[in-house]
């Protein structure tokens, strides 16, 4: 029983350490004219280290474009698609 408890504690510590040291990346997706299906028109941001920087990029772009129906979102730790037919999959997304 003591060995099982030791193994469980080690696994828990590895899990906590992995999540603590994992680097967070954010990617912005800007949708001109609010068109979520117009993938060829999307504007992608560079990679950011935090959500605030990503949202700042998107709101600045929206102000510059001046189109009130434009929309955007920022995604955390997004998996980049390997083909043009796949979509980005992110752990979390935020928008305003």
C-alpha cells in the first residue's frame, strides 16, 4: 500500500510540475466583416506570451480598420493545422 501511495504522489508531482512550467502561447484570429467562414480572409497574429498582448493586438487592428462588424478571438496553446482543410484547435479562446 505504501508503494502505491508513493507512486501516486510522484505522478501528482510530475503533473503539477508539468503544468507549472509549461509555456503558454496565445494566437490571435481576426475575422474581417465578422465572417467566420471566410478562412481565406482571416488575419493571424504573431505568437504572444500572454492573453493581454493578444487582445491588445486584436483591438488595435479593429480600431485601425474601423469596421464595426469585424470580430476577433485569441486562443491559448493552439495546435496549428497541418493542412488547409483542418482548423486550429486551442485549449481556450477569449474574445471581446
